[in-house]
C-alpha cells in the first residue's frame, strides 16, 4: 500500500461486493479470502466511535475512555469523587440478602465512626475497637432478621454468610409456566432463537433451532459473540437465523424471539442497531 493511501471502503465495493485491485488479490490471496467473508452493503462510509453502540462519540464516552487510562489518572484525578466511590460501594453487585447486609454494614460503620469521634471530643469518652465491632455485628444480625431479600445458590454467597454468622435465606422456587409451541404453516420453517450473556455487557452467545411444519428438526446453530450486551445477542441471533435460511434456500421463514426490542425492529424495518451490526442487519432486512 502507498503511504498516502486515501481510498475509502466505498471505493472498494461495487454492487454490494468487494472489488479489490487485481494486484492485491494476486499477492495477498489469503487476506482477500478473509475480506470476502465480511458482509458489505451499498451505502456511504461514515465515521464511527467504536467504544459506543451507536457509533456516535459523546462527552460521556470520551470521559470514560480517559478514565480507564492509569497513566492519565496519575496526572489528574478523574476516577471519581468521594461521592462516586460511596455510590459505587452502595451499588456493589451481590445477591439481595448480601447487598442488604453490605449496605447496612457501610452505613453502620460510618455512624459508629461519627458517634465515637463525637463522644471523644465532647464527652471525653473512648469507644474501644472491640465494642465498636461488636455493635456492628449486632446491627447486621438484627437487620438480617427483618430483611426480605434472598441469596443466590452459590458457594461464594454461602461462604460470605458463614463468615458473617447470619442465617441463609434461600430464594423461592421458580414459578413453572406451561408454554405451547405452535407449528408453522405447511411449507414454512420456524426458527426459535435465544441468547444469553454473563453480564451486561459480558461474554455472550446465541443459538437457534429450525423446525418444519410437522415439528421435525431441520437444523441448529450456535454462535459465540464475545463481549456484548443482551439486546445485541438477541439481534445477532436473528441475523444469523435469517442468513442461514437464505443460504439454504428456505424462503418462507417464521422467526420467533422473546425480545420485544427485536420484534419492534422487524416491524418498523428500523436500522437503530449498534453500528458494528448495521451492515449485516441491513442485509438481513433486504
């Protein structure tokens, strides 16, 4: 490539297909094969901010991109004020029972420090560390009696509750709902898609099952997406389902998803999707 190479992607695409220089194809055939796998649509290039789902950079996105840089944080303090640290501590990700105990402990510790300091300044009374800790333990035990939040079925939560010497509150049994699968019309295929993510965002994946109008199994797919939001995983599941159906010549397709967001996108033919999935989504709609 030339050092002053100023060609944009649109110059290398013709009729929604890659049109690379023959010299490049002959010298880099392996790279060209990988490039051909990338789905392209016939629309103009645009600048995108890859750290946001919309592709548009905002002041908040810029702040977050700088806040994660340790070298930058050492020069100026932008990693949050005391209020931010306090709110982060209050919103720690625990089960409901442990979250209530955690918040009780934080508030009680602050109150004990404040009370002990006032007694020392105004009453010349010293509160020992042992009595302060004993009071905190007592408050946490009493708060656990009136708290209603359950814990998770995990070894980590069990170890924490054992260390705190409080009683475990198991979650209620899940409510079982009967669901009926409706067969598609004759000559149609029905694909049921689903997705999951470890957190939001987190490692995510999606899958789908194709069945005929007689309920017979036709095909299945499962795809690992990487780090993504939950709604992204639902979107990618639909994109792959439509893409596979088109590749195999299944023109009459009934897609079933439990995502109201995805259903609304199909009904309105909207392209309000994350920028990284926009080309594949537009091909899916067309």
